[in-house]
């Protein structure tokens, strides 16, 4: 499989932030967000890329930004390169489909995670302590079972290395009680909206994470990405069974492969087989179709 890692080369644009997948540039009074084809797992960036992944993620995020605008405003302005500041136009071949111009804001240093099902690291913790991120849950739950109510489990953000789960009280220490309560409630509303919408299309939204920033008026807005295969755990509703492995639409196929080999989940990452890259790309394309009801190709 031809696998070229997408790398930007915008010599005359000022870098604002480089994350595991996205790069953000300052352009006049705006920010230019560019989604690469890089993929990470267990907070480690793989050496290989997943071709077209950045474009798929950008289009899914755009879809959700437009769908959730009534719940909370977001930073999205445009994804049409001709509408960007003129300095960007010469990079249209690179930017087309994988970028967006957004509002400047102050990002909050928190991952706003909502879990509707007990899966992944949450299940591992529950199996030992009957808690998820320190939250006591009812006894007798099985792996991948739906929770009686979604739970909010924040984490600190990390550009490199591992994110760290934190308590709600710790989040209050970082961003204050009013903002913490407001964004906890909004995160749950966004999850419930997405879960209901996706279930009608045959997808279970097991869990997801959001990011928020403060705009020029210190009002919170949704930023980064929303309800994508990178930020969410998607399962097929038709094949869902409690206590069993699920058929997914996210990058779980990559995580499962990495769990099956002798790797300590620390850099450097192992080499990915072409088969895993191809299967991961097909999952992203399937997610795009299921969400937008449009074929990616």
C-alpha cells in the first residue's frame, strides 16, 4: 500500500500548535487547522500514516459542528479554501478537504470525556475496583454494557505522552467551578445528541471526548474535532452484544493489533503492516458513510 505521511510545509505561516494529528497556524485574525494523515494509539504517534484520514476527519468534524451549533457555538468558520485569507490560496492543493479556518480562542487544558458504555480502560478499572475514573458504579456490570446514565470523566491534555484521568474536583481546581459544571453538562448533552443521532443510523456511540476553548468574550466554544473515529468509540448496533467484542467503526482495529504484539505502548512505535493500515482506512470510510450518509469516494 502506498503510504505517504502527510507533512505540511508552510514556510510563511506561523505555527500556533502542533498536536498528535492536527497542526494549527495563525493566519491574520484566524487560525488555520490542518488535519494530517498521522494516526496515534495509546497516545503514541505511529510511523506510518493512514492515507486520506485527515480529509475524512475534517469532513466529519465539519458535519458535527453544523449539527451541534444549537447546543453550543463552535470555532468553525469555513472549509472552502477560496474563502480563506489570500496567503493560504497557494496551498490549496494541500489544504483542500483537510483544513478549516476557525476562530481564535484560548484552549482549555482538559479533555471532556463522556462514557455511555463500560469499555476499554474503563472496563479494566471496573473489573478491579467497580469504579471508572474513580466514579463508583453499580455492581454486576459486564464488559461493553450500557450504563444507566452517561458518566463524565475528564482528563488532562497532552500533546506528547499519555493523557491523565482526573477527578471532577481536580478539574474545578484548574478551570473553576462554574465553567466545570457548565462544560460537564454541555459535554453530556453533546454525547446524548450524538448517541441518539448515530443510533438511528446503526451506530452505538460508546464514548467520546470533546475540547473547548474560550472566545474573545470568555465564552466557551467547541473546538478541535467532534464525534470522529479518532475521538470516539463507535460500534455497529446490529452486532452489539454485552460481554462480547464489538464490531467497530473507529481505530480499535489498530489498538487491538498493538495489544496483540509485544509492545510496551511507549515510543518508538512498532511498524504497522499494510493490512492494518488498509483495514483502518476502511473503518474511517465506513464511519463517514454511516454518519453523513454519503460515500467517501
